[in-house]
C-alpha cells in the first residue's frame, strides 16, 4: 500500500511540473519591424568557413518575411520568401542548395521575425524586460539565440548558435545604412 501511495505521489509531483517547452506568446521580434527594409551585416561560420554579406529583411505582399543575403561585392547568396506552404526559394547559390540547410536557415531567420509562434525554454530577460537569450530544440537541432546592445526595443547584435552543428550566425544592424537606397 505504501508503495502504491509513493508511486501516486511521485506521479502527481511530476505531472504538476512546468513543461520544458513553452509557447513564446509575448515575445517581441528581435529584428526591427518598424522600417520597411531592415539592413543587417551577416556572418555565417560553419566548420572554419565563413560567408559574410549584407542581409535585407522585409515583408512580402502576403505579410510574410523575406530574407535576401548578398555579398559585399553584390553577388546574391540566397533569397528566401515566406509562403503559405512554408518558404519559397527565389535564389540560392549552389553550395547552399540543400533542403536541410535551407530549412535550418529559414527556421533561424524566421524565428527572429516571428518568435511568438514558436516554442522553447523560458526566455532570459534583462532588468528592462528585453530578451537577452532564447533557447529552443534539443540534440542536433538545439539553438541558442543571444541578443544584445539594445537601442529602443530592438537589439543591435544577434547571435544564433547551433553548438552540435558547429554553426554560428551573427547579425549586426548595418551602421552605414543611412542614405542607402533601401533605408
């Protein structure tokens, strides 16, 4: 009888614990959504290889995110656009043209634009209520997002890390965007 009570008490205590993944309902976007086109310096590091360029973010006619990465020399690296079925590839360079790579890039970048539809661990916030760190996924899909240097409600620096994949994405608000065609 004591064993049954102990098991029932244990089950009750475990079932009342908080879930490890919660929906980020109140999470604000980390990318600046107030401007028509956002400009970011992006650096992707993977297995001692790096891609650097200028990333443009905007919303398409269906009110879904669009991400375009070009090198500083003007060569397009990728152009991903949200659609009702997930995302649409407008252009991608051959070395990135793999479904798993594009899925991972889309998940990471769209999470910065629309984090309120995702789930993950409880966000860490600073004293001002700004999100400092987000974590989601487990195992090889584990993702850590660190945001810092806030100006207003949007961070100026964002780092997305996949520790087990040895993949790092670093976004910095482009400081020389004043006077450009897209600003």
